[in-house]
């Protein structure tokens, strides 16, 4: 009985720990994706509470506040060439191996929604 209880507690802690990691897994990472409208790739750098997007040569094109909660990311731009001041975008995200995908929940900025909805990003060194 003691072994069963110990195993059950270990399983519970493992599930709880892994569930917590999902939301944290995007922090301090970088993801490369192609933007049809620009005919170029961009890199989305996700920090602790902000993010920034660069060209592949490193030029910053937009800076944003970025909040991650479970399987949802909230993005609110605050400066840059492609700054979208129309409000906060909310996206569900899925990470499968080294591929990150975003799915629109709501976003008042049509341009950002067009670029991010359904995009598949490849993990790249930060």
C-alpha cells in the first residue's frame, strides 16, 4: 500500500510539473517563420514578459508585451515598423517538437491576425 501511495504521489507531481512547464516552455525562446506578404522570414523572440520580432539579419521590426497562460499567448505591440496599436491579440498555441503553431482566438489587428493565425514556426537559437 505504501509503494502504491508513493507511486501515485510521484505520478501526480510529474503531471503537475509537466503541466506547469507547458506555459513556461515558450519563454526565452526564438521561432523563425515565413511571411508571405513580406516574401521574407522573421524571427519571433519570446522573453519573460515581452517579445520582439526581427528580420533574419537582426533588425527589430516590432516589440510587444507578451503574456503566456497555459496554452494561450496574449500579444500587445508597443513599438516598431510593424507595430499594431489596435489592441491585444489572443492566440492559442501548440508546440510539437520544434514547431510552434498559433491559432487565432481574438485580435482587433487584422494584419497581425493574418500573419500569425495558422503560422508554423521553427525553433531557432535565441
